[in-house]
């Protein structure tokens, strides 16, 4: 099932830059791995902001939480989750 | 280019039901036509709300406005537009 | 899976009282039927407000939407949905 | 009586990690003890957030305050309290 | 126990004036009766607004809801409820 | 005259604990002195929060400011002031 | 004493125009009378809005309420009141 | 001098359509006249919304108010005004 | 011309106290100088808050910005600016 | 195409002043270079605030993001982006 997730990243300016870079590197690897698995179905940058809009395809809210809360930047993100379903005007049987 | 659009529909309770049904019927036809043209790339219902989250693929903000502002339910929708671009961690060359 | 739902009811003062009463009567029947089916797991009144806080146990966001959007008072409710999962400090294996 | 409580945890990034872990460990023990006593009736994780939604069953607002304000993470939580009562459409005599 | 209640009144301009006056008259009688019973412990007007700040002394949230939701102006009020308890710096044993 | 005051306390986690305790001790003494003088007429704890709701009885806004802005925790409080007056439905001649 | 008051006027479009004009005429007379009495000390239009920012000089919050709540447009105004006092950096002994 | 103005138009659905069209026609003529006079320096549509972002070049806030408050759609617009000045990093001597 | 300005001061608790006192001393001198020049026409303290409400009388938005942005406490203030003009119900020809 | 961008700058008070000055110097150079290239079409200071309102003329949201996210002060700015298009009442064929 699909969940729409907005993530706004806010890394404190006094975080050690080496640690910050390492967090970002692992975050990127993890994001790409989840995309390849089909769990992180869409990943867009919001133009002009250190934010993304994503759509996750997971088994249930538990899996969504497990994926999102273990992202390296999770402690520095404000996250908003919106559950999605098929729109009755969609031309696709399966909205995924 | 891609624009993320959230539409919250609020039809006044004293609108003539026949007119409301006609507006919804034409809205649906228009939404499906735009999907078939590839302009209305994604269309999801927000679970539990008379709202959708959409992604439009248009030539520019002008085309986005022309498409959205001529929807039959436009006068009864609160609309929020967010420009998107490719995320640097995306595994796709072209995020569309 | 569980979804936390808050519903704030706002019936327009110029709605026909007989229609309003009928809507409330059917809403009540539907709410009780869904409780008996185990879909509407919790239903509380917020003290001092024409609002409720509910927890639904459904198969997916689609079923949640189908249940909530067909409630008779749906057009007159502001609805907020929050997906839930098991808390790691819970003493129950299954949080439902 | 029942109180709906939402807790959003925000641990400062420059808090000593050892102290943070100790706070979380004691918080967990305390939460489980209160669940076993029946005071902390429901405890759910909000999917995708370091937040929980809880329902407490206490004698009065004073007991609620005593329980919540002595949680180890209390200084790092934004807390919202909503008093609940039985919903007239509930199928249970006692909503607890 | 004590609940702090703020009520903002907003009577629609197209409500029949005779009905509005009758609602206000009964509201006033009911408010005074509840004050005499000691249930409506404090009742202040917010200067410059059609609003009041009140403190109710009730047995539980259920009684609070029963009192507030049966006020004649209830359908036209935005209501905010805050549970209170004794402040540790109070000079009174019983804050009521 | 009466002013309704809400104070939300937020002590920074990196404030020296000895200084914080001293501030709280003096705050408490000052609050009790003002209560005995009748200036700080009501003082309630908001259940579940490090906040209070108070009613001050002062000569004018200047006295209110002098009292509140010299509280030891003033630099760490968000404060909201609402002027009150007698409610026309009050059963008391003098609302104080 | 001084109170800062912001008034945002919102006259419903379906109010009888003759009644609206009469309300505005009496409002204007009343505003000018209160200015001549020195009660309505300052009265500014906010540029670009049907709103004003005012400073009232009254005996207490009760007088402020009596003046403001009897303005003919009171039912159609959102009103925000802020109590003022002398600023310690003012060059005037009496800020009024 | 320059003022940034955002206007959000919200025409009630029960306004007579002939009157609405006449208001829009006169609004358009007035907007074009003010553009030709150089008073309404910039006028953009916000993509996807019945809103505009404008920059006015006027003698003072009074002239801004006189221009904006006499627009035919003024009663149906939410308006936000922001005063502008030259940015120190601008490459132009005169930002207009 | 007149601009209404609200300033909310928030000095970080870890700012060096000697520097903070020096900033406040110079701020006060500057505020008094601008009052004597007639530029800072009104200066009120908001009762109960480390905030002021001011009215500036300046040649244009540029002068307002130059005055406000060079105040020593500017980096620690949230500032809200509202342009004012004469109210049509004012009894004065010149509202200044 | 045009994007309206508001940037609110908030430099932490404990950032090294030399680094802050260097960031501002490079920011200024970059802003002027982008203006000369015609990418940063308008740049205004908001009077009384450490904020600007800008209009960018770019090829697409990707270019907007690349320009804005590489500004030296980007980590210290809250940024709001609004896509613009030609207004139907504009007197210019090309609104740019």
C-alpha cells in the first residue's frame, strides 16, 4: 500500500561536518537500496528546499515506520505521512 | 516538468445537486483525458478525505494553470502547488 | 492495520432539520454496525466538542476510505487520519 | 477516566548519548509498568514519527499530570492532552 | 475536577433574530443555574470579544460534555477544553 | 482588574542545573508571595504540561507587566495575556 | 489605560445593502464621538485591507468591552486586543 | 515606493453570475488602466490558484489603499501587503 | 508616512551577559534618539511580554528598513511591519 | 519561466563572525552574477526584515533548485517557492 511522505531536513549548523557527510552518504545508499527494492517508489526533490516528497509502497504502517525511522537523517527531519488509495477517476486499475 | 498538486474539494451543501453531479461527471472525464495525454501523471485519493494528491507533467507553470483552473470543480477546491525536480539520490536519470 | 481518525462535525445551521436528524440516525446505525464488525475499533467523544477520536482496524487505506467516505455525515466533517503501528514499549505483542 | 495524549519526542542532538540512552531505558520501563497497572491503557507509535498516541485511564487530571510529568523524556516532549468520554453511538456501556 | 473552557460565539447573521434572542435568553438562564450549582465555577467575558473563559468543576469529562453540549448556543460556539490540576506553587491545599 | 495569563515554561536543556533549580526556587517563593498579596488570584497547572493558567488582579497593565516580567523564569516562558471583564450572565456583582 | 485593538471587518455579501450602509454610517458617527471623548485615542486604516489598528484609552477592560461590543459592525468584525503599558525606553513620562 | 501585494480571490458561489461577470470585467479594465499608468508595476498569476502576486509603485500607503480598496473584487479578496525597498545586493541603483 | 511595527525580542540564554547588556544600553539610546527626532512616533510595551508595538514616521520603506535593521537587538527580534494610512472615520485631517 | 521566491535569513548567533561575513560576501557576489545573467530577475528587501522577495527566470524547477540550493546562506534560510504565469489582465504579451 502507498504512503505519501514529506521529509524536511534540518541539520544543525554545529553538527560535526564529517559526521554530517557520513550520515548523508549512508542516507543516500539506503535510499537507493530501498528504491531498487521497490519500497521507495517515488523520490522527488522540492525545488528550492532541502526537502523531498516521496511515495512508499509497503506492507503496512509498521514497515513504513521501520524504513523511515532507521534512515540516518531521521533525527534531523520533520516528517509528514499521508495514506493514499486509488482515486475513483484514475485510469489505472492498480494505482501503484 | 513536474508539479505536485494537492486539491481539497469542498462543495457547498446548498449547491444544486444536479449541477454538482454534472460538475463531478465532467471533472472525471477531464481528469481521465488528461491522464491519457500524460499531463496528469499521478492521481491518488487521500484516504479518509475528499482530497487528492497529484503530479502533473507540463511544459511550464502556464500550462499547469490552464489545466487546473479549467477543471469544473476548480471554484470549490483549495489547491496547493509545489514544483518538483530530480532528487540527487534517485536511481533514475529522468525522474518523471 | 490501525488508523487513528479524528472527525470534527459541523452541520450547517440552515440544513433542513429533518434531513439532519435522518443523517444522524443513519450515521449512528452505520457506526454501530462497523463497531460490531470490529472495523471501528475505538470510538470516543471529545469532551465539550461535536467531535470524536476513533481507531479503525482495516485491511488497507482503501478500506478506510471506503468506510469513512460513505458515512452520512462525511460531507460535514473535517477528518484527520494518522497511521499507527506497534509501539516498541508496548507490553502487547499485537497492539490491536 | 480517559485522556487522549499525543507525545512528540525531540531529543537535542547535543545531549550526551549515554544520558539519552539511559533516559530512554527508564522511560521504557516506566511505560511498561504503567501499562501493567492499567493506567496507560493504549500506546501506539505514529508511523514515520518519533511520536506516540496514548490513552490514559486515571482518577483525575492530577494523576494524569503526575504520571506524565515524571516521565524521563518529559523535558523533551511536546504533549497535547484531550479529555475523552463515552460516545453516544458506542456499542459499549463503558467505553474504557 | 476542574476544566478550563474557552467559548467563542459566532451566531450566523442570517439566523432568525427571534430564535437568536430566545437561544441567548435560555443560555443565560442555564449558565446562571449551573453557577448556582457550583458546576460553572468561573465565568469571565474576554474584553472586546463575543467569547468567555470559564472554569467548570465537574465529576468527570462526561459531565463536562453533558453540560457544555446541551447549552443552547453550543452549535454556534468554537470550544476549547483544557484539564487543570493543582499547581505545586499554589498556597491552597485545594485549588478549587 | 483581571488578566488571564497562560505561561508555557521551556528551560533550555543546557542551562546549568544549579542555576535552574535556584530560578525555580525563587519563582516559587515569588508566586506564593504574590498569591498572599491577592495579586496572583488563581494559579492552575495545565495537566500534562509544564504550563500554568493564571488570573492576576492588578491595578493596570503596567502592574501586570512589572509582576510578570520580573519572575525569575520570565526569560524562559512564552506568555499570553487576555484582559477579562464581568460576564453579563455572571451571578456575581463583582466577578473578581 | 491603553489597549491596542485590531479590527478586521468582514460584511457578508448577502447582507441587505441598505442595512449595511446604515450600520457603517452609525459606526462612523460612534467612532468620531469616541475620538472626541478621547476614548478612541488612535485610529488607523491598514493599507490595502478593510481593517483598522486602534488604541483605546479606557478606565478598565470593562469599559473597553462596553465600547467595542456596542459598535454597529461588532458582529462582523474579528477583534484582537493587546494590553499596553509604558515602554522603559520611552522619552515620555506618560505614554498616553 | 513599492509594495508587494498578494490577492486571493474567493467569489461566493451564490453571487449572481451576471454581477460576478460585470465585476470581473470592470476589475480587468481597472487593472489594465493602473498598469498603463505605471501604478500597478507587476501583475502575475499564481499557477493553479485564483490569486495574483503584484507589485504596486505608489506615492504612499494612502495611495496604495485608495487603489486596492476600490477594485471591484475587493470585497471578495484576501489581501496581504508587504513594503519593499532596495536590496543591498541589487545591481540596480533604483530597484523599481 | 506611518508604519506599524511589532518587535518580539528573544535573546539567546547563552549570549554573553555583558554583551547583552551593552546591546540593550545602545538599543535604548538609539530608541530615544529616534523618538526625539520624531521618527519613532509611538513606543509601547506589550504587557507581560518582552515585546513592543511601535509606530514609525518615515519618508519611505527604505528609511524604515535602515532604522530598524541597524538596531543593536535586530538580530534577536522577530519583526512584523504593517503600513498604515488615514482612516476615513478619523476626526483629524492628518492622522500622524 | 518565473518563480516567486521568498527567503528569510536566520544566521545562528553562535556562528563564527568571520565565517558569517565570508558567507555574506560570496552570497552577494553570487546574487549579482545571477542578476547580470538575467536568472535572478527581481531582488527586493522586505522592509524591516532580514528577508528578500525575488523572482527567478529559469529553464525549469531543476535550474531553480540548482541556483538556490548552492547559495552560501542556503543552510540558514527558510525558502518559499511559488510558480508564476502570465496574468490574463496583464497588458504585456510576455510577463517576464
